[in-house]
């Protein structure tokens, strides 16, 4: 099977990467309220409710970190696209494979290097 050229890869994957980037930015914006400080006033919030709120806050922060990492991976994929290196493993330089890119176009590595 022949490797597609960089223009073909860009035509196929740039719209998806740009849409993913916009979606990630929107998700990060929406999650800001969930990461806010937990009310410590025991008169308005009981101990168990406060513990539940703290757990939700910790989960929201973990989700935020995951979203930030995915945003960086997507931005890096767009940069590689601009450099003509999109679709090639950052470790070994081999073509990543169309099926792998179809699943996650921001992936920087081939199956063997991942």
C-alpha cells in the first residue's frame, strides 16, 4: 500500500483536527466552574456534601488536565502538518498508517513506537 502525500493527508485531516481543537477549547471553558473552590462553611454544606464537592472538584481537575494534554497533542499535529511531517512517527519517521490516523489524527507515533 502506498503512502498518501502530505497534501492529501492535510486535506483529509485538517478539518477534523481544527474541529477537535475548537471542541477542546469549549470543553475547557465549560469546566472552569467545576474546578472552582469548594465552600467550607459547614452551616450551608454538611461534611459529606463538602467531601462530595471536593471529589467532584478533583475529578474536574483531572478531566481538565486530560483535555489540556489532548489540546497540546492536537496543536502539535497541526504544526507537523504545516511542516509537512504530519502522518509520520516522531520517533522512527515511518508512516503512522491511515487506520491509526483515522482513529486519532493527533497521534504522534506509529503502533510500534507507541
